[in-house]
C-alpha cells in the first residue's frame, strides 16, 4: 500500500493538505500525519512513505534537517520529498537542493499542483 506523509506544525495547513489528498485514500493510499520533524523522521523510518510533504519551519527538527537525514544519512533515495515553505527565497531553495529535496513548493500552495505531484510520484 502506498503512503503519503504530511508534516506541518500548523493545524490548518495539515487539514488543508489532508483534505486535498484524501481522494487518494479511495485508491488505497494511506495518509500519515505528523506535526514536528522528529516524529516525521521516525514515521519515515518505520513506514517508508513514497511521498512526503514536509514543512521547513517546525519545532524539534526543521524540514531541512529531516530531509538531510532521510536522503543523505539514511540514504532513503526512494522517498520523494516535497519541501513546503512560506518563504520563496533563493537561499531556501539552494539549501533544499543541498539536503536532497526533490521539489520545492511555496505556501500558499495550489491544491491542484499538490494532487498532480502526488499522482505523478505514486503513479495513480
């Protein structure tokens, strides 16, 4: 069963992503939710989701640290990571590339783009 992990410390963003992606549950995709980087890392390790929507600015461990750990330290290259950030600055994008993020989305994001990306990654 394919899995999508949503990670954001802001409840309304989590709910928005969950509502945007819930149609995938009808296709057998499991949605996992975490609200901080530390818990997200454990979930990625244990559940091995195919796709992660990962907020950058979070308590305990930020999105860059989670991404770096998953992609570079654990070498889990098959986990597709979408970094979500309120900032669209070049520095963040450069840092995102350095830690191995697959793609960058700026908040507020377009729900259609989120669905499109999920379809592409999961092949559904």
